[in-house]
């Protein structure tokens, strides 16, 4: 990367494989479970804006250029994300959390 910085500059998307896609409802349930509390309810509004049925990141560039593949299962990825946000909400040590999560993720490689 250091030898060809232009090749690797620009936007990169990293996300789950399409086979790991979950519904918004399942994602919310995972997030609530990881947070440890909370509830949700389906909106009954009749006049609501259109929402795509499936939202995904285009990770093709990361797959093809870097040979990158997602490692953690969606459940672990949501837990890690919620750990970070919960710490941010309570003024936790975000630097340490990031270091620990990077270390754990590198162990999956």
C-alpha cells in the first residue's frame, strides 16, 4: 500500500457478506440484546417514506483489491459495535476498546 498510495486511496466499504444479511428487525433485536435493555415497535404509519427492502454496502473493491473477507459473524459484529457506542455514551475508554477489538479481530485472521 505504501508503494502505491494512489491505488489504495479513496473510499472503501467493509461489511458483511450478502449471505450474512439480516432483516432490520433482526438487527434491532441484536442491538437491543447487546445493549442489555430497550424495546422497539413496528410503526403503523400509513404515509411513510419509501425504504429499500435491502440495504447493503458495495464491498467489491475491498474483496477484489485487498482480498478482504469479513470474519466476525453478524452477531459478534453487532456486539462489538454496541460495546463501542455504549462506552461512548458513558464516557468509557474508547481508545482501549478500539485496541482490544482490533487485537481480537486480528486473531480471527
